[in-house]
C-alpha cells in the first residue's frame, strides 16, 4: 500500500478525502457532486477513486449529511469500526507527532489567517477530551477486532505533540499541486525535520498546507482535504493535503452550524487529524464495512447527537466535528464530541 490518501473517506480506498455535502442550515448553496460521483454514492458518503496509484476517499457536503442522518448517530444502523491489520505492522499512531508545512511563497497572502488558526488548533488539541476518542483504537490485535479492551497498543492523545512547523516559502509551490507533488513535498518535509527512518515516521504525519488560490484540482467540488501516504527511503510517509479551506466558502464549512466564516478550517483539519491517527497508512487501520473512518462517519452533522460545535482548548475556542466512538451507546457506537 505505497501511495495512499484519506479525506472524508471513499469506501475501501487507500486515500481519503473530506467531502462536503448539502446541509439544510448552510448559509449558501454547497457544491454539488459531479454526475459520476452521484452515481457511485447513491447510498453512502464514501467513494473510491484511484489517482496515480493512490485511492482517494472523499465526502461531499450533501452526501455527508445524508450519511450522518442514517449512520452517524446512535440507532442509525451503521456498523462500528474494525481493525484492518495494519500496514507493515502500523495501524494507528501510538504517539502522534504532527508537522505542518506552509508550502510556497504564496503564503505571503493569508487573508483568513489560516496559518495561525491551524497552528493554534494543533497546539491545543492534543490531550483534549475532543480527541480522546481515538485512544479506544489500537494496533497489534487481530483483524476484525472492534473493541481493544486494553489489548494491543492504543492510539495516542498525549499533550504537546504538535511537533514543528516549516515555512517552505523560498519559491512558489505549484499553482495546482498534483497528488504526486504533494507526496513529494511530504517526503521533503520528513527530511527537513530529520525523520529519516521508518521508525521515526511510524507515528508522524505531515500536513501540507497550500496558500490562498493555490489549491489542488478538485478542491471544493470533489473534496475539502484528504490524508494519504507514500513510500520513501525513510519508510511510509503519512500526509494530509490541506487546501486553503476558506477559498471554498460554504462548500468546505464556512458558517457551518453558525460557527463562523473560518469554521471549516479546524473542522476539516480536525477530521483529517483524527483519521490519520486511527488509520495512519490507509487502509490498514480502523474502518467500517463501507470503508468509512472515524471522521467520515460523523462529518457535517448539523443537529442532534454529534452535531458540529465549538470546543475550548488551552489555545482558544475552535469549531470541530464529532468523531465516531465504537464504545458509545453501550457499544452500539455513535458520534461524540468528548470521550
């Protein structure tokens, strides 16, 4: 599983993308899925697409709300996450370390203040009750396991693991970075941060953030972000493609649930963060029978159990979505904002 991605997921995919769907309380019309997406997503929020040897998982806003209504809440009838055996023995990040790369000289223009929001959110989120649901998932257990119950090695949520930032801005990034260019930047980031062995990358994830107007093709119409992985001489490298989220407006979370014009920034990055922790090298970690990860199953819920809301961290208050917990509701599972 060399080239993988995860955003709001596509079923059975190696890469996942966070899609946006039409929510009834959105302040403007969401982006509609293309006809080929609609055909393959008639009853599920997830979809699989192969790009340059990578499978990409995406979720569009309207589809995600339909998914949440049927699957993301207790009694919704969807199955819990199960362990998928890991990739090279790695299924979850047991001691997550997040490295952020602000890629390209285009970051001299940051009209929404996305750089500071991302850093403040990641600086405060670890150790939080919002992220703590990831710790119920583990590796080193049999494929098909749904409850670790102390077995194996648990995913981590220790404080202080926002590891470092790199402003890679001595030259422009590609105007519309491709999947392979994003993967290559993640490999360069690993070298920059001196993570040069498979062991040093076993719990590392690299957030490749592109600047205003400098996003990869499909952003805002096919996905909001995605996480993936690529092989390298330093082992498998997990990375997130984080576009400039406010460029997509309501299609990627602006004013979602009346949480403000920049709400999508931390909703989307939080989604990818939690999915990478629990499925570092897709699809070896924790997914349900449709290929959805812990963020996909709870994306863009607008009311009721698991609805997106603000969470207060040591670094401020940030909008987040809920995350799937197998343990919730006496093991029936559901979307939770704290654990």
